[in-house]
C-alpha cells in the first residue's frame, strides 16, 4: 500500500479528483496530514511532503497539487468538524478536521459520566456530517464508578458504543474493524480521556504523545500533534483532537435536532404554536417534565445549547449588518467622490 493509500486514498477519491480537477494542469492528489498557519504537511504519491501555501486547508482535506507544488484547490468536503473559536468576540468558526467519516465521542470510564458533555459532543458530531460513535475508554478502571457504561449506552440513544482499554488492549479489534479501508475516525473528548493512548494502542506503537510521556522524559520520541492524521497501515486513518474543554457549538441546529429529536417532537403537542415552553397553559414540555418522561437536566441542556446557537446567530446577524452598513457607506462615499471628480473635471479646463 503506498503512502497516499495509507492515508485513505481510494478509487472513489481518485474518481472525484478526475471529475473536479480534469486539468490541465494535471493535478496530483494529496491529503492534508497537518495544517499549521499556511504550512501543510501532506501525503502524496511522492511520500510525505511539506508545502507552503496560503490556502485555508484543514487536516483531512484532499488537496489538488499542481506543477511546482502549488495547491490548486481541494475536493468538496464530505464532512467538516468545526467549533466556535473560544473567547473570540467575532465568534469565528474554527475547523478541526475535514472528510471525517466516523466521529468517536470519547467517554472515559474512570470518572462519572457528564451527560451534558456527552450530549453536546454528540450534537457537534452529528452536525459535522460524520457518523458518531461512542468510544468508552479505560475499561480496566470501569469498576471505579457504578453504571457509567449502562448510563452511556442509554443516553447515546442508538449510537453505536465501543468499549476499549488501552491498558489491557481490549476492544481494539472491534474498533479497528469498524473503520473501513479509506475511512477516517476522529476522536473527540476531554483532555485526559485517553484519546492519545487509544490511538497508540490502535497503531500498535507509541507515536502519539500521551500524558505520561509528556510528563516524563519524552525526548527522542516523535510526538504527533493533535489534529494530525495517523494511518493504521490498512488504509484506515485516525485523528486526535486537542482536549476540548467546553466545546462551543457552531451552527449546530441540525445536530441539536438529531440528538434531541424526542424533545423537539413534544413541541408539536403544545397548545400554542409559539409556545415558549415556560409557563404557557397546555405546554407539552412542562407536562412531560411533571410526568417525569422528560428529564429536567436534559431539558436544561437542550435549552442551553439552543440559547447558545441563538446568540451566535444574533452576533452573526449583527456582524452582517455592520458589514452591510460599511459597504453601503463605501458605495455612498464612492458615489460622492465620483461626483466630486466629475465636477472638478468639468471645472478644470
Ligand atoms: N488505566 C488506564 N489508564 C489509561 C488508559 N488510557 C489512558 N490512560 C491514562 O490516562 C491518562 C491520559 O491519557 P491520554 O491518552 O494522554 O489522554 P488524552 O488527553 O485524551 O490524549 C494517561 O495517564 C494515560 O496513561 C487505559 O485504557 N487504562
Ligand atoms: Mg492527547
Ligand atoms: Zn410548550
């Protein structure tokens, strides 16, 4: 298997390249292994190469490389995982990875389950266009807290759940078998959840920097950074993400509906079409809360993400209006300048 195939190149991807980049110039396919500020590390037919290019590509992109190593563009993305850039008042989206087929929501078994976090990560996963999986890690420590496995399975609501231990090398074959040739699995989860250890265990060597390696003497080892593609050798690829504390959602309404479909279905049964589900008479949500069929925590978790997305859209709208106002002012100013210019031109001779 050549380098490109190890990073997920298949006949299907080849077909897409011929379709989107028929040439001339003839484009060479390459996959972005890592992207840091305009510098790309890509897998290509010539092996792994560095490219300097200003194109805003992200890890996982399929890039078309022209003569002289210029990036001509990339294939349309089959999925894109993004989050809101933390602490950024402009609320720009940050792309974490493209063309991810499977998104592994990592839940460590060495602590109680955070249901809110699980829901939030599942929303982001669904919204990216990838298929979510739940990956339980540290199964060797699963006796520390009762019922985390059962609770996760119940809360994952039909999403496939894999149980693994990087320590005991348990459950790795099942997970490896789930990632087909040419498929990419990205891991999403809090720092310390065991993502790097799991990738090491899947790869079978110690390429990823784990917490332990970093704390001890990790010199001389190649530590791949988070958000870097790691080939498993059989044409399947895995990708780590940096520990995401308080993953801020970006345009995730579709994901929200996917994870909270049962909650949104209740809205149809409210007496008023514009029910705020607060204190309105005949509200199906309040009725479900009273009856105990809708968990209060789950309802609050939904509301929080809904508010977050609404405020994101208000800021986007406000930014859009400011842009519009600025461009309008520019048009108005240009019109005045043009008139001035015409007047001066008329007066000049
Ligand atoms: N007992 C046990 N510890 C694990 C396992 N996987 C990871 N750890 C430990 O958990 C800590 C964090 O792991 P790491 O892979 O760096 O987590 P990451 O931040 O999600 O990449 C390290 O001290 C690992 O040794 C496991 O399967 N079992
Ligand atoms: Mg890590
Ligand atoms: Zn209601």
